[in-house]
């Protein structure tokens, strides 16, 4: 009785080789023991790892209540100032978190700007490392409090800290002048804008 | 190159020597199958460590998330059923293997000098494993674990002197709650495994010091090395254990009852099978009379003391025989009590129904969680608001004293009267005094009302003081008898079907089809004129007695007469039924003929809503069937 029945064949020959000569029989026995031992040791590990990989094996929705193509209503055109000043809005939907469904939660926030009647939407998460970007009215810039990323109001980078500009989001305005945004998050820390 | 690296490492950590020591232990008398039990226990424990760690990555200990996260592991996550299944059944395998290991040690007298201390260490390990199974049983926070563990903590609570304090410390308060789970989890995944690893290492080290206990008759045979002969036997034994565990995982699966509900009695409460003997022991009246502490603490304590003394008793030849006899006596006694408990439960219809209900609740909670997601209030809220779960319970409570539901009380239990005859419990069927509502409002029901009214309502004859005769000999019964031959005549088959379909459509239930259905139009004609398409006439038209307004028409087809002929507006639909349950004696329903209590004062509006929705089938779809056990 020893903790690990799955030990490998040792390099050193048995110390008491006189009494137990290494025969073909004991070789087969050894191989069989290693095989059986490996199976019993590996089975729970493999099952556990497969379970642990669940987030990679299955993609699950993070929210419910958006349109089929992923749009959520945010605000009306009238709520946005005409001078293009960005305003931050929360997006309301049912949040899915593993087993839970939380009704009517703010699942994310966005900046909206109105320029000549056209709406621009930014995800307000910094593309650098994911802090929430502030709007600095005094300087007319977006500014990240974590690592000083700064962006112009059109989302372009003002310094080299962030790898890319602010992430724009798809928008549309319906016939009742309601603004809809397709809320998505993107991989942070890389130059490419890639949905996660 | 590889060899050089090997040498380099060996110079620094000396692993060759370690490996050599581990593998080349001589086994006097040769490798034997009976020596495998210790190794299988180590294997199962390692398996529990591995699967336990992975379950830990997904488990959330609080009363609002424990059941929920286990549900998620079991039903939603990839291979969660497998990992939890292995953990669940390996825990039970460990109990059996512990028993076998113990048996082998006692029979071989392996507790004798100089191995006494190691024997005691083994007993400590046994206690730790029992602690692990006890704490683990609660963690899913389902009805079964909740109530079974209540028993255990309450037993701890009757321990002399410190009982109450121990219980409150274990529970993290006066009762069960979040802190019970956090504490049990810390014990289950933290302290107890750490203690087990320490004690196990010591157990093995001391075992290696003394070597295996070889039965006398084998001592002269040549010795084998642990590697490879005994390793192979051990590995094959582990493989067999693993195969057995996997068999149960695949064909049985780890159960998850409905979420723990402190507000609801759980009549299927039983400990795990390996504690059933103790459970049954405590149920003996004579034991019960001696007090809980006697049966649950002193007796097991005395048995453990005798076991602990075995190395000393076993110093004499007679003592060793006594130990073996005592062990087999224990096994026989526990086995007898276990079989007794299982047989009694198998014969107990109430218990079987309770088990079926617990199983159903678990499946239903998982169904609802999957369909709707679990709200912040937890999965219990899903069950509490589910007509399919609550309707049957309300029916059993409020309706089943008179009505039946497909012959049972709604929840699948038979309605019986228990009488004591010569100190023997005799269960007698209690005759219903009102109609069986299992098919209420279905097409078959409506057909029966029309053609066999007096048979459908025949249980009314059991009603006290002949009160049921108002119905069994009333106008509707007479009409049904008069119309029976005409309606079941082959040439009127379509006519009857049309009339039934028209009435069924009033309920607005699922599958009622289009308003413009020609069959329904024909039915409406018959309903108002009493004239069948074949030309046959019914003795009276339905509208001669019953009021009826169609949902999509301004003018009613007929006015209510208020003479005890219930309105058929929306017949057997949700609103009709809710109104009826609220006040069946209302002029729109049975009026003065009524003999059913008005439930608006006996049940809350929410309860009547749940009951009515269940009876008209307005709930999330399910694959479950109630009352299959009978």
C-alpha cells in the first residue's frame, strides 16, 4: 500500500535482483500496472479539466431582451445636446449571470453624441485595460483615470497609451426618434477591435 | 543528455532513492488481492481531491446560490454531471472500501502489537471521512441534504454539557442559514481534507515501518516486491472501483432534489444508505424511550470504544476471536437494520409518494431554472410560484377531502383513513364524496358531463345526508339520461363532437383552435337550438337553463337563470374556475344547490390563482407526470 500506484518503471534495477530476476513475466506485469494505474489516475483529471474548460466549450448569452440582431433602446434624439457634447447612458436589459437571470439591470454604459442629427455611440470602457473612461468637459476630451489614456471626442487616440481609439458601437434611430445601440464589448489591450 | 539531467536532479532531490523505497518494499508471502483495500482508499481519496477541486471552481455556498450553482454544475455545465457524479458515488464507494479495509485488518489481526497506534490512526481517518460525508451531504442545499443534516446537527445538540454550543457553532447561529453553508464548506473543502492528508501520510508511514501483516500460513512462501506484482493487483482493484463508480454515474446519476425549503415538511427524509442502520435503530420505541442521547451518542460511542480497544483485547487469542465476532455481529446488526429500514420504506406508500414528489420537485426546479433562469430570490421562488408544483399541494390540502385527482390527492398520494385495530395500523381507502377532477375541463370531461352525468358525479352519493342527490337526481342528470341514447347514436357522432368542441373552446385553454372552426359553429347551433345535424332533437337546449356569453360577441346567447344551473360563459377556463372555487354558491354557479365551501375565505388569492392555473394547465411545459407511482 503506497499512495501512488502509478509510478513509472525506475531506472535503477531492483536492489534485491537476486531474489526477483527481471523476467518477461514481470515486464508484462509492470507494463500492465502502469497502464491500469494511468487510467485510474487520469480519468478524474480529464473529467475535471473538461468541466473546467466549460467557458471555452460553450458560449452563453450575457443578457436577454435585445433585438435579434443585438440592439437595445438607449435614449431619444431629443435627450442629446445639439452641440455634440457626449452624454453617458445606461443600457437596460435582463442580465444573465451563470444560473441567474436578473431582470432590468444596467448591463453597460455608453457615450452618445449627436452631430448634425447623426448619432455616434462609444463603449465607455477604455480599450487599454478596461477602466471606465471619463468625459472631461473642461478639455473636451475622454480621459481614463487609470493609466491616463486620452481620446478626442471623435474617439481618436490623443496619446500612445491605449492601443486603439475608443470603440464605436453600431446605432440606429427608429421612426419614433428612439436611439438603439448594439452593445458589445471588445478585447482590451490589443490594436485590433475584436468582439469578446 | 536526459540521463545527465536525471543525475543532476537526483543529486539535488534524491528522487531515485525515494521512488526505490516506495516501490521495492518486499511483501513476504507474495502479492495478494486482500492487500489492495488500502490502495483503493488512497485512490478514491485522490479522486475526491481532484473532482472536489473542480467542483469548488463552480460551487457557491449561500442559501440563495448553493442549490443554484449545483443545479448549474449538474444540468448546464460541460461534463458537470460527470464530475459531480464521480464525487458523489466515490464518496459512497469510500464507505464500502473503509468497511472492507477494516474487516481485513480485524480478520488478519493487523491491529496487534506493534501496530496498535496505526490502527487508532485508521479510526481517526474513519472519523474524518464520516465528517467529510456529513458536511458534503448538506452542500447542495436540497431538501434531502437539508433535512438529513438537520437530524445530524440536532443529534450533536443533545450531546451532554456542550451539545447546544457545538450545534450553534456548526450551524453558525441558532438555525440554518448562509453561515451554515460557509462553515460546512470550509470544513468540507478545507480543514477535513487537510487533516485527512496529514493523518493519511502518518498512517502510511507507520504502515511502511511495520510492513504488511501476513497471515501465518503464507509466511513461508517466497517474498514478492511491491513493484510490480502488488502494484498491478492494486491498480486493477482501483480500476474495478473506478468502473463501478462510473457505472453508477452513467446509469443512476447524482440526484439533486428540489431546493431546501424550511417552510415545507419533507416526508422523504432519510440519511444516506450507510447511516440507515442508525436511523432505523433510533426508530425503535424502546430505544427512543431511553432518550436521543442514548441511541445516537452513547451506543455508537460505546461501539467505537470497543473498536478502539481491539488492539488490547486482541492480545489474547480469545480476545482476537471476540474482535472478529464483534465485527461480524456489528455488520450483521447494521445489515439487518438497513434491510429492515429499506423494506419498511418500500412498503410505505406515503414514503414512496414523498420520494416521488421530492424527485419531481428536483426535476421541476431544474426545468424552470433552465426555461426561465433563476431570479435573485433563488430557485425556491420559482417553485413557489409554479402552478404545477403548488397546485397539487393545494388540491391535496383543500380539495382532496371530497374530490380526487385521477384517483389520488393531487400529489400522487392515495387518500386513506388510518385506523388502529388491535394496535395494528390499518389503512382504508377513504371514499370520495365529490367528482374526480383529474380530467376536469378536458374534452373527455365535457363529453361525460353530457352523456354520463350521473356516473361522472357518482361519488356525490357518498356525501353526508344525501346532499348529493340534488345533483344525481337533478335537472342536469335527468337531461343527460334522456339525451344519452340520442347523443351516443352513431349518426350523431359528429354532433356530439361539435357540441363538446364548442364547450371546450369556451375554456380558452391551449389547443382550443380557431374561433371560426366549423365544428365549433355547429356545436353552437346545437347548444342554442337543441337540434342535432341529423335532425334529432334533444329534450332541451343548453340555453334553456344555462347562461352563456361568447367572448367575442356583445349580446349573450342566453341569460343566466340563477336557478343553480351554472353559467357556461368561459366554462372550465381560468376565470370560470377561479370564480367557482372562490364562491361556488354564487347565483352564477350552483346557487342554493351548492354544497362546496367557498374558498375565498379559506385560501389566499395567490393560492386560488395557482390552483386554478394548475387545473386548467396554464404553466410552463413539463415532461413530468404526477401519480405515476400508482
